[in-house]
C-alpha cells in the first residue's frame, strides 16, 4: 500500500484536536445531497464522523482510509469501514457517488486517484468533495520550515501534500474521463481549538518524522512555531486562526 510518508494519525488525538475538520464539512455534505438507498463511497473517511452522517441520510456507505487507527475508530461507530489505498482503489462501477473531505491532498498520485474514483462510479455517478487548495496554510507551512531550518533540520524541499489551483485540479479529472468538472477556491480562515502547537501534533508529526526531529523534541518545535505565528494567528479573544484555503469540487461520470 502506498501511504503518504508524512502521515501519522492517532484517532484519539484527531478527535480531540481536529474535530473542526468534519464540523466544517457540512457545506460539501450538502453538495453531495445523499439520498436513501444510494451506494456511496467515502474516500479518506478518517474516523467516520461524516461517513455516519451519510449513513444517517439513508445511503449505503462504505468508508475507506489508509490509516488503520482511523478505520478502527470508524468501525467502532458501526460503519462499514475498510483500510484501503486511495491511489489503488479496487472497486468496480458500483457506487452512485463518491465523497471526499479533507483527504485528497494527502494522496500524491493524483492521476491514480482520479482513475480509481472513475472506475468506482456507475455511469452517471457523481464525485463531490473538498480538499486543501492553492495557498492553503501557506504561513503555517513557512513558519514550520523556518523553525526546522533554524534548528538544523532538513525538511523536504516541497511539502508532500497536493494543494492545486482549480485549473490544475480540473485538468487531472477531465483527463480521467469526468465531465462537468467544477472546482473553486474558498479562503476559509479556520479556528484551531488546540492552537498551532496542537494542530502540528495532529497534522505534522509525520512531517517532522521525515525531517528526523526526535519525538522528544517535536512538542518544543511545535511551541516555537506557534510563537512565530502569534502576531498573525492569535486573535484578541485568544483563539488561534489559521490561513486555510479549500478547493471544493463536483463532477460526474457520463451516463
């Protein structure tokens, strides 16, 4: 299985520090508009919070994720969740829709993902979702790189996530055979309930692993990055707000 080398997920930590991710997924879930009896694939289901909402709408939903800890959490919700590689989906044309929230930017072989989603859909099926878009967390990423460099660590030259422009995204999915591909950037300043340091622990522990930062030092690095961002991110009410940019999309497989 090909898994992004910088991903390291712990379901309990994710639930504590990243509950805003599914909470802010309501608009894209509304765009999906799941119907009773529809067969829907949730690609990158995480701990299954949004997967459960799709099931609550009456759809028959399968959730897949590359992180076994997250799949275990989804299974504990009583969902049909499976460990699977988003870059090598093994489904045939069995789904009326595929849904994905905050996951595609971790899947670096974008063409393989697009082809797998296309194979998974019935003719006329739709693919709806949201991911990090061009400019996403640019200040946050720059501060982390600067802190690692100041400490003598060598981070990857480019962040191993895909944050595309709408044109880049449309090109990939049109090449895979989709029609009516629509993608738009949505700047969305996002409160971080655990601050920058908590966000880094949840979302960039694996990145720091690749830079050879020892576990014992990662919390110190995270606090230092938070300090770097205090002027830009800390609001007068004490809430930390990060520079998120989302790319929301929809498309369909021709009938």
